[in-house]
């Protein structure tokens, strides 16, 4: 790979509008994913429980990681934004199902989100590129 960074996946769109960000970027041995909100059929998921929204987010993260040649086992850092503090136990239970062993480091905050969703998750993965020698 001669490029300093590689865009992973197609452009992100919401409602037919291309967003000004990349789904993921590989930079050397690291893969950085954009913060993921729960989506359903290409539109933000504004209904459902925290558990349903968390599964939607983590399923999309899993798919994007696969496009980059990674798995959830390669995730080294997660950043979580929750709209409500009371959603943390439900979020954490589902998150634990997706990262049952050697979970990544994680930060979590309560914050007003830009989209009417309950959760947003961003991850960084580490997977060394194959040597060409």
C-alpha cells in the first residue's frame, strides 16, 4: 500500500445525502471507524430500546471492521456516547456480549447527540498489514 491512508467502505449517506466523512480509515496498522449511530434501512434509528440500538450499532461496526480485514477482536479502543445515563446498564449488557473476552479499552460519556438516537460508538482497531516480503 503506497498511500498513507486508505478509505474503507463506500461513502456514508443519510436520506440520499452523502456525508462529509469516511466510514473508516486505515492508517498503517490501525483502522479508525467513524462514530456509528444505530441505522435501519439507511436512516437513523430513533426508536427502539437501548439494547436494540446498541445491537444495530455493533452489528454495523462489525461489518465495517470486516471490510477493513478486521474483527471485533482487533478493537483496542472504544468511545461511547449515551443520551441517558440510565441507558448504561442495558448498553453495557449488550456490549459485553459483543466483547466477551479481552475487551478493548473504553470511555463512555453522557451527551446530547446530534441525531435523535440513544447511543453512538466509535472504535479503533489494530491489525498489522501483511508484509509483502
